[in-house]
C-alpha cells in the first residue's frame, strides 16, 4: 500500500532528526522543504510526537527528545536506607541526581485489591503514603504504599509528615523488618491524570511495579505500587542461584 503524503513527510523528518536536544526546523521551513501543506506537516509532526521522538511545541521550538534514564536496582535499593535519607533518594544521589519527595499521608478504607494483598477485610481503615518523586526537578514516579493496621497502630513514626532517613527503613525501625519481597512489573498506557502528573510525552508507556513485603512470620507488612514513565527509568535485578 503506497504511503500517504503525511506518512512520507513524517518519514523524511524522522530520517533527518539530529542529536538529542537538537531543534527542528520551523513548520514554515518544513512546508517549503517538503512541498506539503501546513496541515500535512503538523499531522506528520504529531505522529512523531506520538512515537516519542520529538517534543511537543506548545508555543516553543520542537526538539529531538532527550531521554535520561535513572537505574533502579530492585534487588538492592531497599537496603540503601541510612541517616541521610530514604533508600530511593539515596540511590538517585549515588547516580548524581537530585531527588525530592512530595509525601501525602492518608487514612483510607482499604480497596478490595489492596485488602486482598494485605490479607485484611475490604474497607479496613489503613494508612496510605502517596509520593510524587522528582529527579532534577522532573517528575519521576508516583509511588503509593499501603500498610495493615498492626504495622501502623501505635507507631507515631508512621505519621511523621516527612520521609525519615533511618538505617534499615521505617518498617525495620518500628519492629516490622521485611525479610522477603514479591515483585511484579507490567506496562500499560497512562491515564490522562497520570500523564499530566508525570509530564509524560505522548506515546510513552507507563511501567507499573508492585512490591509486597513480608515479615519473618510471613505476614504482608506493606504493599507498594509505583508508576513510572518508561523513558525515565531502567529497572534492573541481580539474581543469585544456588548450585
């Protein structure tokens, strides 16, 4: 099937893209270069934006997208808690980034899916700690943690409105050390709200990581759901095998 004029213009622009961060010619220049109408050029540019190759203009010069990925070592990051900050922030600092957490602590009724993971009745009053995490002033993650009542009841540390830097992390400091985790990693397209909060480029998938932490008695002590723009993170695991 022959390509349309819009597809041809998109292909020619795609093939001529410069280095990340390089400015694209103006729409008027592209109209003249390819002998196409302004509407055709705009449609071709919109297709390249949806592919995640260029930035949206929004009144500014379009540019080739720059992608900066921050490594998240899932087998190690929870061990990075210390007096200087929480584990996630310390892993970003170790890579030369500047982390920031916007933390909101809520009392909620456990939704059915959360209650099932925490092994409690749906509607149980639980604590949710919702974070918007930033790196170098760019939104990086939406991370929501849920805890069963036996973990948070009587533990004032859980209601501190800031992230605490304590060796071993908040759970270990309050007598609920995690000895095992179960992780899942999936991908989907973001909702309009997720895309807006994370300032995601059109066409960018969302990575969804979940982690359930268990104590020495096999009880779930935390359920964490983290949503990340796929072009800003590199998720890695170290796996050991016994011979």
